[in-house]
DNA sequence: GTCTATAGTCGGATAGAC
DNA sequence: GTCTATCCGACTATAGAC
C-alpha cells in the first residue's frame, strides 16, 4: 500500500514555507534584503532557496524539487519564474560577481597604496565571509554555467583581478611595495580572500575582524 | 531508425582507451606513477579516470559511465573493482589527504622556525600545484563523502592544520614571528596553498617556483 | 573480469486544469 | 501563477552469459 503522496508533499512544502517565514530554518540563511530587486516575491524566494541549496550541496547535487520546496512551491512553479535551473545559477553568479566588484570599487580609497590595499583586502574578505553562501556559488560553480554565461562573468572576474593588480603596481611605483612577481602576488592576494568562501561559517568570527586580519596579512606580504 | 548502439559504444571505448595508452588525452592528466600501489591495472585505470573526471567536472556531475569510459571499459566492469562511486571518491580522498600530510611531515625540517615554515609552505603549495587534480578532489569534494568516510579524512585534516600551527607557535616563542591571531593566521597560511588547487593549471608555471613564491609570502605574513 | 542488457529510481522540464 | 500529473531521458547498480 502506497503512502498518501499528495498529503505528504503538501505538508512538507507547508512546513518548509513556515520555517522560511519564521526565519528559523538554518539551511535558509541568505538574507532576503540582498535580493530586494528581484520581483515578484515568489521569484525572490526561489532565488534565495537556490543560493542556499547551491552553497550547501553544490549545483549538480541540488534538484529543482529542492529549490522549489525551500520556496514553498511545487517544482513546476519554478519554471514560471526561471526557464531553467542553469538560468537560476547564472542570475546568482552574475549578481554575485557584480556585487563583489562593486565592493572593491567602493573600497579603493586612501592616501597611500598601502591604505588602498588594506581597504580593498578588508572589504573583499569581509564580503566573502558575510555573503559566504553567494560567494561559494560565485567561486565554485563556474563550471556549471553555460559557455555564454561563463564568458559574461569572466569579464567581471578580470575586472576584479585588475583592481588588485593596479594597487600593487602603484605601490611598487611609489617604492612602498616590494613585489617581484606581480601576477603571482596579485593572484595570492585574491586567493586569500576567495578561499574564505570555502571554510567560513558564522561561528568562525566576525567578517569585519577577519577583514582587518587579512588586510594586515596582505599588507605584510607586499610591503617593502 | 536507431543507430547501431553496440558498435558506437565499442568504438568510443576503444578510442578512449587508445588515447589513454598514447598519453595524449588532455583530460587524462593524472600520472599513473602516483597510483602504482593500486592493483590490478584495471582498478588503477578506473581510479585515475575518476580523479580526472572528479577534478574536471565535480563528483556529482561525473557518471560511472564517464569513469568507465576513460578506463576503456563498460560501466558494469567498474563494480568488479569498486562497490560504488562513493567508494572510488573515498579511496582518492583518503590517499590524497595522507599524501598531503606526508609531504608536510617530510618538509618540516630546518634550523629555525622561519626555515621550517618556508619549507612547509613551499612543499604544500608545490604539491597542490603538481597534483592539482587530486588536490581538487581532496579540497572540494568533502561534501560528497559518506559521514563515516568524511570523519576519517577529517582526522587527517586536523593533523595537517596542526603541522602549520606548531611551527607558528614555535616561531612566536622564539620571538621570530609576530602573530596576533594564531588560529586565524594558521588558516590563512593553509588557505593560500589550498586555493592553488582551484586555479592552477600546468601552463600557469612551475610548481616549485610557485612554492618558493608562496613560502616567501607566508614568511613575510608572520615575521616579526 | 569483461561484456550486454536492464532493473529501478530520479531528475529536468512540460501539459493542462484551475 | 500555482497546482497535479507525467513524459522522457539519464543515472547507479545488478543479473547473467561468456
């Protein structure tokens, strides 16, 4: 005798939705405030559910049923808002890359290259900690994007890299930094912040404090 | 009218096997020398195929058909040598973790904490570059392991972390290092090397040279 | 130990009612 | 815009011949 599938799936979805609304579901940790521009609310719920699922289990291990369930919907409802699972990934990845670049551009301020570098590394690191679920999708799910979508985010990645490379170049020109391998050191500085997305969880400390620590470490790596 | 499936699949497998034997298949880059202890040869071909596939596409995106095909076999033959796809992942992950720890233990030598740290970071970084396919599986596929298998590799990961923490502690005690946040700095040093697995490809330079650069950067991060 | 064939399950995506 | 129901392909793993 088969279980009453309809009742079970409805109950599961209601439970999931309730937990979401009450905000106590530990797996649904993405702040909805970040995605306020995504309308309507159902599309936003799907997107935040996808971010959490992709970050937790990876893109390939995440099912559309899982995403829909986190948003309190049936699997079919997803396709009203997004044409495919990959498109959902792309929207997250594109937004995340742009957000990371914007964080860097806003942080590139200071009287000396050293001040600028500290500000950049601090902000970039804190962003990866604060938004570690989005960052995980940004940094570790590139291979799941379609070739066209990958090309689009790749241009943003180059801009991010250039932002760090420029301040190192300026610091070398001013004699403040001693860098023998510019591309290698650029990559190392970026790398330090990016890897935060791999291991960070909220119980591992305050994103701002981590940013300050990493700004210090990065500065020491390059100073003359 | 259906295509002749038998002939097609046999042809594909023969082609795959031929490329493997000739060693010109860019997707089959894992050196068989590393896995000489895996016997018989068929099991070793499956394992190296799995390493390459997992590193390239991720565990979840890799099919048993893909692995078998890289080894020049039918999907069913895989189960003669391994009871499941997850077991294949575990064998790779366990071996990789042990290899990484062994590299650190062998490298922990030198007259001063600074020499030891440089040696450790240099070797750990070079290993992640040299064996970037294995390293990618080790660092990015933990979530796909069964709880029991994950627990087993987690103990090795703690030993790896301790190896770095110890030399930092010794350097602080000797007054050679100025480290304010020991756990944070330990993680940062490890992080720098681990992230190499994410971006490294052979065209990005010599593993040994990268090791030297990173040893220098890590030393500068902590020196008094 | 390898094969062909397939069982049994699940996934992305669609159809059509409301 | 959401649902239920389902298609259809692909997946892991197994059965049984050789």
